[in-house]
C-alpha cells in the first residue's frame, strides 16, 4: 500500500452571495474598451416638485441632469513561488491554483478598493479634456455626506436607507456595510437570489472587502455607506509563467503571477455615510 496517497484538495472559491460582485449591476459590455478608461453620467439627480396641472407652465427651473464621472481601471495581482526542483509537473498545478484564487478574491479586491480607494488615491489621472489630478470615486472619499442621529445599529441602517431614498426620490439604493454589522442586523434582512435586501428592498452589500473605514478625516469607527446602483467590470485573468521572466537561477525558485484589471463605480448623486453606534 503506498504512503501519502495524493488526494484532491479543496479549491479556492468565492463568497457567492451578499458580496459586491453578486449585487453590482451586471457588466453588459464585452469589448473591453473600459480598460482604456470609462465615463458615465449620474442619473439619480431628479428635480421633483408637486404642481397644479391646470396652472401655466413654469419653465424657470432648469432641467435636472447628472454630472460626468471619469474613472481609470486598476488591477490586482496574485503571486505564487515554488522551487524549480519540483519538476514540470508542479507548474500547471500552480497556474491553475493562481487562476482559481484570482477568481475567488475578485469581489474582495474590488470591494476593498471601492470602499477605501487606496489605489485611486495613489494613481491620479488626466481626464479627456485635460483635467489633471482626477481620481476614481470611492465610498470613503471626502464627497460622502455624513448622517448623524442614530440611536443604535439597526436604527443607523434604517436612517441610512431613509436618507438615501430621500436623495433619490424613492429610487433603488445600495447599502454598503461590513460583515460585522450585517450579522447584527441579519434578522431584519432577507435573501433574494444572491442578494441581501432590507424589507423595503434596498440592496445590502456585506462584502469581506468592507472594513467600515470612515470617510475623509474620519478613519476610525465602524461606518456604512449608501449609494445608487453600483457597477463592476472585470478583465480576463492573465497568468505570467514564462521561464525567462519568472525563474531565478540563483535560488532555483520560480515566481509566477496572475493579473486582472477591474473597474467599479456608483452613481455620484447619492453618497452617504453613517457611523454605527457601539452595540
């Protein structure tokens, strides 16, 4: 009987529900042109008023319109190192493992960047009309409007949704909260497919990439955010394993990596933040 029989190990898998990629607006583009940069116009900025239908038309109010947003794609990288003494059999195993890991961490990587903007802050870009110093929007940037007055964790979630619905005149909103908060309010949420929703149908994203960092100059505490619909785009996973580029003959090691480009954003007309009280 042989010793140490090789068996199939558990493979890397992504969280399948309540995360960013399970909740974001599906990517309908397939040409990859967004990898050169993307722009969009905010839609959730309606001007609403109640009028007398028999009164004369008042055309003094300008039509509502969104603001252009620009974004430059970022990327994440997975690395693996092995010894070249293991023989060629180990290379495809590592390549496959990296590809699986790159898929499994995709939502975490995109959500962490969308929440805290480390990549955006370090990589400003120039807009199409020469606007210098632009950065991708992210939840905790200085544009987030802070809401106060919550008396508890559940009240904070309700207040966040209430204010977001008010800003969007009752349209669909997304609530972004860390898992620690999601577990405390779980009884007040429901599953619909791979999404979490409040009982009034706001979509709740509780991604592991959300740490609860506060906006702007408020980095401490546990914070949640509300926005309009979120979108996310992912490029293909590109694995670099060419021997000339990855093998170090001095140490007999090979380091290969998998890269993937991504882009995420949200409607700029609703960006709210609230600090959850301590339970």
